[in-house]
C-alpha cells in the first residue's frame, strides 16, 4: 500500500528563512502537523510518515530512501523568502526528470494553495530553476514535491497564511488524498 512522506523543511537547529517575526522551520512544522491531524481525521487509512524535527536533511533523505517505493509520495513543506519584499506566491518544485505523478501533485498543490490563500500561483518549477539547482529530496523512489507555500518575507502572504492555514491544511490534504483513491469531500 502506498505511503505518504510528509516532512517539514529545516529542523530545530536550522531555522531556514527568518522574516516578519517568523522562522521558516516553525512554519513548516506547524503546517505539517495541521495536515497530519487532518489526515487522521478524514483519511485515517492513509499511512503518513513524518520526520523527526531534530533530523538534518541528509538524515531525512536517508530514512526516506531506505523505505520509499515508486507507489509512495513525498511532500516537503517550505516557505520561500526574497530580498525583494514584494515577492509573493506559492511554488512547487519537482525533479528535472520528474514522473507525471510528481508533476500532477505539484500542480494541484500550487493551485489549491494559491486559491486558498488568495496569493499568486508561481506554478511548478524544475529543481534546476531553484536557488540550489539540485534538490536531493526529489531523488528517491517516491514521487516528490518540494512545496514553497508562501513568502515568509512578504507580510501579505503571511497574513493570508495565518488567516487561512486551517483551510489550507484541509485543502492540501484533500488533493493529496486523491492520489490514494479518495474523492474530495
């Protein structure tokens, strides 16, 4: 049976982006945990694996690589940041050679996030279009997406996230559940 790997980017010793009174790692953990609660409530038969918030990225990748199959999905939650404070929106990153399953999930996540938060949909981008160029978490057996929810550096994005984070968690869980043969209710 397929499994969902749902991880929060960064960890307790790596805050990620910091802006507007937010630390990215805390936002990632918060949204992941809201989504896990929603899965337990609405789709308890979907097996959801989460990371340990003190694990480094390389430790998380190793754990997922040792377990994941081509039937599985891996979503890692992040928040974007930019020096240009007007930069706004959601983006979903996939491997340069991503499978259709990754592309489809990435499109759905960025669409539902933009709609729910009423922010720009920056769409799906390949890892070569990212700041890093290559993203290790996108290279496991699982169909994988690195989801940049919104810009922590944009006050409006963060206001929308704070207002709608529960709705976003529910909407994201519903689009993910479709991959596990659940209709959206």
